[in-house]
């Protein structure tokens, strides 16, 4: 049965707070769906593009609709629909909030001539190539509509939103297991190198994010897709200390998860270990 929605609060011409005949509240998005509407008037259902049920993110959603230009919200809706079709998934509503806030700020930064580099660009491009390719398409949509030139650094940031949203759909038990995985790997590394890693260093943060991505693949029983690593001097990469550390990690993965690291994964871990422990 099709519901009838009545206006309770107008945010802009494209966003409105409504209630239905059962007095359930929703936020509706759609091009021009609130144009010339008044409180308590019904909404044209044909103009509804996205419906949010109100939940714990209500305050964030209201703040977003007040602060983010309506055409940025429309862009995000277009991007998420494209991503869902391409990745064959359904993202939860939280992605709209986080992604709209991020993209609107990225556009603002660009127009103020502030551009950020993404230290995880290489890792994301190689290890999450599907999400990264979708994010590149998202950047093309943004650039076309805003007449700007965001690059692959921004695509990597957007890809991280897709990756995290996919993961968060089963987040509670998985997050606990993932945190245990990260802590175990860090413990092995510190024990093998007989040193406490500086948690405030950029290389430490990069390594932790890499381990988190690695842990997600291990828990999902996914191996790293084969990537081109010919540019790396592997002889320089694998020191005796790093080789010993990798053996311990491999042993841990086999015992705890029945998982075997690929050579490509060992190379990526070695890159991060070299960054942290380079003399």
C-alpha cells in the first residue's frame, strides 16, 4: 500500500521532514518535491528519490540538510545509486550522511585551492580495485557537475566510505574480531622487532589501516587479487628480520584462521614494515 506523507518541516526545495498516516516520521529527498509546499500539505510520491527512517543519526541528518547545499545531496544520491548498482549491494542510510558531508567539504576545499593527498591511495587502488573504480566514476560525476578537477586522491577517500559501509552492515561481531586481529598482528610485529611502535607516527597509522583492510579479507576468506609488483625491488624489501616476522604472521594466520598469505600480501606488509623500521 502506498503511503501518504504530510509536510512537518521544510529544509529546502529538495528535502523535507514528513509524517505518514500512521504518524511515522521520515526525511524525504527528491528534486523539487518540497517546492511551494506548506506545512501539513501532502507530498507527491512520484518525486521521492530517497526516504530515511529517523533513528540515532537524526541530529546528524538534520544538521547535514541545514548545512550542505541541496545540489550536493542530489549528487550523493546519484553516486550512491550508481555504486549500489555497480557493486551489487545496498548501502545503509549512514553512508548518505557520511558521504554527503565528505563530498560537500571536498568540493569546498577544492574551490579554496586546498587539496589533500591520500596516503592510502596505493593500497586502496590495488586491494579494493572495484570500490576504487566506482569511486573514480563518482569523482567524474562530481567534476562534471561542479566544473572542478578532483583526482584519484579523492577517489581513494570516497572508496574508503564504500568499503567501510559494506563492512559496517555486519559490524558488531566483526568489529570485535577485527580489533582482536589488529592487536594480534601488532603484538607479533613488536615482539619480533623487540620494539614498541610509535603510535603517533604516520607510518604506524598507515600500517594499522593496512592491517584492518587485511583483516577484513582474512575474516571474509578473500585473497588479495594479483597485482603488478614488478616495480618493487624485492631483494631490498625482505630483510632477515622482516622475513622472520612474516613467517610468524603466516603461522598465526594458519593456526587461527586457516588462511595462507599470498606473496603479494607479503610484499605489501613488507613495504609497511620497512617504512616503520627503516634504519
